[in-house]
């Protein structure tokens, strides 16, 4: 049986950001990949983790804890409890360094296999912070809740997707120029 397609509007972000983006806007209510049938399976497959993690309640609970910790750290960066919640996930694993025949090797060890995807996501967030915390951004479109890691050379990316939110913002600006008397929200 093949995994169903991923319904999310933004794919291909680093693991930590991809976990955050399992919640996205919707009408009338927001979407959550993990409340959909096969949602956990879809997320694990999309991040090449199906051979390393089980599709079960324990893995889902660990990922939800990691997602909430990441959301607190990224969205509510002034929240002093964010670091503690990230650390609570990281306490479930460690990196073991070894001398392998072809050089140094790092192996992730977790106390419970259900924590591996969650631990990897939070560890990835720390790597993104080391590369540049200001490059972790929320889309500039007013109604978008998605995040991305800006890899553009000049670091000026504003939209989760130029084809989606960027295009909508351009269309709104164009409409405002063509109809100056009408008020519309422009991101």
C-alpha cells in the first residue's frame, strides 16, 4: 500500500520547519495533518523516517510535544519556557560520536524509538539556529501561518511560496493600484 499524497501547501522545508508546517490555514478552520487519516504516516514518509519510526500513538504524542515546543520557540520567542520545552524533547536522546573506518561518525541514540522523529526535529531546529536564527521566518502574508527557512543569498525572502502567498500579495497590490478608492488588506 502506498502512502497518500501530502495535502500541505508547503513541502521541502528542513525537518523542524516541516514539523511546524503540519498546521496550516484553512477555511473555516485551520488544518492539522496529524488529525487526518494517515497524517502521521504521510509526515514520516515525507521526511524519510518510515524505516526509523513506527506509525503509532507514542510517536504521534512525542511529535506533538516537539511541535508545540518548536512553535513556542519560533512564534513566541519571548516565551521563557520555550527552551525548557525544547530541552524536554532533547532529554530523550543524544548524539554518540564514534571513530568509524572512514572517519568520525555521529549516531543518534534515543531512550525510546517513539521519540526519534521528535528528537531529530528539535535537533534540526538547533542546527537552523546555528546557521542564522533570523532566517527562520513566518510567511509575510497576513492570513498565512506557514514558516520557512530563508536560504536566499540576500536573506530577503518574505513568502512561504511565491506561487501562493507571494502571488496573492502581488495581485492585491495590483488591485489596489487599479481601484484606489477601495480598501483591501495588502500583505
